[in-house]
């Protein structure tokens, strides 16, 4: 038994000093100091359990371990830049204890066999807890509809082994574009699992890229990324996704929202389908198009980061509850790959190690209560994916993060645990030093 005593406990409902009792890997009791019998209850627990470890956490905060349902750990096929072991360790250092990996690996996770193989690859190799989404294509929709309902007896894959269904309504990941009307209707009819959608209109992007090549030739500046992967491309595709979600009642996750227009569209759509989930990443809450001239390819991601006004709209949506979840979209590439020309440099940012500190820093800057951070960091995702973790609640798995919210630190490339060894946050000063992480009630290494 571990007694986490006199910490400031952060949940979506309250931020208050209290004590958490951890027993057999789960939270067995929570006592808050504003209860009249607080001291009596703690003394009684300690007296009845003389062998318990008592941690005095006065001045520290505790939040449930993050649930990041949007990561790219690159395994199988791309392990020269990342793998499940290294990236899950980076996640732990960022306060994230559960991740769900996206299907655009090599080969892509688009069948029962490939998902089974990926699950086998992960066994015994991850620092935290990991699950997997399956990917949709224009030709596998019927199979996926069957898998999320029945699993696959031939491979031993169970329906519960599938976290969600990822649909790329843009060309961000090569041959996984889904653009056929009948296929989209079939996929959006899925009710058993969340449907996670990357929304960028392919035709718009192609036309924008062609115009940029005509203007700049092979020397397209990275400042053009925002114009090539444009706000119009995002809005046009998101309109289609939201309309389909309203039509079918889909449990839609609109991934990595990057524009203020999409925020307003989601606000309206939720009135017609409250199952719609708005996701953004810390990258869109932190960076803007003003960073392209400084960071170049290091801030090239899809969708592109947009204007300071978009960033501010997203921060306001985080504060007012419209944003439901944070997905890091952690997407490692080697710096040697990112240093190519605009067309050759791949999109994607390694960022998961900064997840909780970036959110804590934004909360401090914008005066956002930490209760909102608890909601978007883990609690909403716990509900969405039916998990018994991600909340500081009796009976839940004791995946917990202890941090000092008064301390600041400077991010350095040399401290990154991701195999790619760099971060676009290099040199940034963030708030909230993570001191300990517990998984199933046991402390885990942060290095």
C-alpha cells in the first residue's frame, strides 16, 4: 500500500488538497482535507496498515496519467526513427501513461492479421500501456465493420482489441486515403467504436501544391506550408465529416483541429450529435505560422499550424470545454530526414515528452483551471474508450502523475527520450516538472 498524502489532487471536478490510497495497483480511497473526518480517516488507515509507504506530497500536484489516443510510434517498418519501447518511455516522461497507436505504419494496420501482429510486437516492450487503432481504406470497410463487432476468430483478434477506426480523408499518409462516398457512409455507420478522422481535402491540397511549385520551383519556402495544407482544405473536409457524423450519429473524433472555423463548426454540430469529440494537439495550442521562418521543417506537420488567431481560438475552446481531448500526434522523424527541401521533408513532430508541461504552461498563461486539463488530458478519453484508468476515482487503476506546478524547466534536444532525438520545443521554458509517475501503483522510470 502507498499513501500519497497531502497532495493537491486535480480532477475534472475539483482541485483540492487530499490523500490518495493505492492498494493492489488501484485507487482504494480518496480523502479530501475539506472533509471533517479527514485527519481521522488518514490516521486510521495508517494505523491499520503499519507497513504502508507514506509519501508526504505537500506542495505537489497529482493528476491521472494521460491517455493519448493519437500517436505514431512507427513500428513496424520505420523503427530507424522510433519504436514502441523508446516512444512509450518518452510518453511516460511527458505524463502520458496510456497511448493508442495509429495504423499508418509499414505495412499499414488495415487487417486483423496486421493488428494481431502489432499487438504481439508490443508485448513486454512498452513503458506504459498501449492499444491500437485499425485503419480504413476504400476497399476494407466491410471487413472493418465486421471486426469492430465480432473480432476475428481466425486470428484470435477480439473486438475489444480495436480501440478505434482511423479514416484519412486527406492524403497525409500515402495510400490510406478514403474518399469514396459509399465507403465513407459505411464507415460512419459504425457505432461500436470511435471513428477518428483526419480531415484535409485532397483536391485542394493538390491544387495549392501545384501553384506553389509553379511559383517557386524546387525551392518552396516552409512558410508556404500553411497555404498548401490550407485552412480551406481543413474546413471543406471537416464539413463533410461532421455532416456524415450528424447523419449517422457517429462517435466521431475530429482529429487535430487547427482552425477557428472548425471550432465553430464543431460547436454547431454537437448540438445535433453530442457524441462528436473535438481533439486538438499541443502543437496547435503552442505554435503558429510565425514559427515557420524560425523552425522551418521542424514545425511542418499535417494539418499545418495556422495563425495566432487560430491558436487563440483553440486556447479559448480548451478553456470553455469545447475541446474534449488532447492527442499529441507524436510523429517522429530523424532530423536528417526533416532537413530536406519542402517537398522531400516529411510532415510530423515528436512532441509527446512535452504533453503535460505544455498544457500546464498554457493553463498558467491563459488562467485556465487545472480541472479542464484533467478532463482533456485523460478523463474524457477514459470515458470514450471505456477504460478503468485515467481518473482519480475509487476502483480505477492507479496510473498517476506527481508534478511540481511551481517549477519551470527549459526543454533541450539532448534530454529527449524519443529515438529521433529532437523536439520543436527545444529551448522553450515550460511550467510543471514531472517528478514521479506511477503505473498500476508502482513508480516507473522517467529516463
